[in-house]
């Protein structure tokens, strides 16, 4: 299936096409606009920027803004897919994962019963902090449960919390359509950096100091999909970022004022633990 649109940050026109992959191939992005059509695996080892969005790079090729499609493939339980893309930045769609969910469902999913999913059950607590933000993951063998506490200061109207036991149904119904947003007080930073060129009245909204929401261009009152759409989008980003581990995670993860930076650092820690556990298992097997 193919989709065409503009990137959120740079506003460039781009097309993507989703293609099936063999088992154990993982999620990959292919820059078909570059000589040799290089591929970039969606893994923590290839993350080069994780402050305002996720940027992956490998051997001179890069792709950015991949967090929403990563959330879609994670939420729908997709292990292997090739995303062909004609530019550096993923199309924004409506600012959520909805368009990618629709593409995947229209294309259909093939189950590889001979190649079960790679699952990692967290076996110790991880806590990471940065500049007043925190993310914690604790052992939980019943699946992946995510919580987020959004807090932008002393004003209670800017605080929202949400907890989600993640599965295909909860992902699709509760967070897949939650759009990206920004604080109205921080929009000037994006303008100075020359970003946000693909922002429209529909694919983004602003949260004001009084807790109301407005459109990013005309500053009119925005119509939200959920009263707490902001915190739901934070969970959407978390789902996509954590899937950079390349595994189905079983843990209970809680973020407080956290974002892409801490999400990715947590994903890296999880990969380190999984690799250490695998090494210990191989050593034990060798002794038998």
C-alpha cells in the first residue's frame, strides 16, 4: 500500500510504500530516492537524534519522524515490514498513527507461525531521569502496561494522566488517533529552528496556559478527539520509541514529563539487558 503526504518538520512532499518482509527481518526503512536504495534498520543502534523526534541513520542515509509508524506496527503486532520512502522525513498524516494503521489493515497481515515473536520480559527495575523528567520500567510478566503523567508546571489544568494495558484493541481505540501537540509558549522555538513547515490546522494542536487547546496557525479553538488527547499522544510516542528494541516487551513502564530522549535511553537499556541475558543463557548452555 502507498501513501503520499508532507513531513511535519520540513514540509517536504514524500511517498511511502509498505512491503512484506521475511521472518526475523524486522522493521526497516529504505530510501528509494538515494543511489543504491540503502536500508536503515529501526533499532536503537541507529538512533542519531531523539530530542524532538526520532532520526535513524546508517552509512550516510537517514530517515526521521518515524515514531508514529513505529507505534502503529508495534500496536498491531507487526514484526517484519519494509517501509520504502522517497525522502528523509516520514509523512505526517493527521499527526497521529491513524493513517499507518489504516495502511497496514488495508494491506493485510501474514502470520509466520514458524517464526514466533521475540519477547523480552524485564527482570529488574530501570529508572532514568533528566531535567525533572523521569521514566521507570519495572518487571511485569502479563504484558506491556504503560502510564504517563503529563505535567507542564504548577497549573493543574496542564496535568493529565493515563494508563494503558497495551494490546491491538486498546492501541487502536484509545491512542492510535491521538495527534501531536505543542505548548503554545514553546512554538517560537520551532519557528526559530525553521521546523514545523508541514504543520496544518488538522495535524497538530496547541495547549495554552489555561488548559484550552487552539489550532497552530489561526489560533482558533481546536476540536480535540479526546479531552486528554495530549497525554494519549505521549503514550503513542512511547509505544513507538520502545519498539526500537525490536522486541515485544513485557514490563510496566511509567513516564513523568518524559519524551523521546528518555524513551530511547530506556529502550537502549532494555536491549543491553536482553543481550546480557542472552549471553548468560549461551554460557549456561555451553556448560551443559
